[in-house]
């Protein structure tokens, strides 16, 4: 879902007959860039804040019959206690870095926008 700043920059920089395509490409690449690395980054944050890991017994894993249990079966260790303070700090740093990167991209995009509205 595009926010107002994205729509304004897109409306000023794309020609009128290409705005629909530009909106679709913006949505596609935004979801691609945000959707793939985010779970990996949050997984790394969770792993970094783990205090106690425990092995799950092989017998308990084989008793379960769902797909989730098959994934857990192949996982050697799982975390049973997290340091919530470390997790919060790492998450805040990650989100601040993402926001700062977004601001940099918007500042780079501003000179490329046209000053007049294109009516066609």
C-alpha cells in the first residue's frame, strides 16, 4: 500500500500515461525488497537475543504429524529463553536504519521530480 509521500513523488516524476505502470512497479519492487529480507533480519535478531537453547528429543518430534513439526524436527536446537532487552534494542536499531535508508532514497529522488504538473 503506497503512502502519500510515495504517491506524490511518483505523480510528479512519471508521465501521465505511465503512472499506472510506475505505481505497479513501485508496489512490486517495494514488496520484493521488503518481503524477502525482513524475515531473515528478524530471525537474526531473534537468534542474537537467545539466552538458552535446548535440544528437542527425537521421540517428541516424531510423534507430531504436522508440517510445522517436520520443520522443528530438522532444527537441532530451539530457543527457550530470550533476552527481551537485547531484542528490543536490536529491533529498534534495525527499524531506525530502515527508516534512515528510506529518507535517503526520498532525498535522492526529489531532484528527479518535475516542477510542473503534467496534464495530458
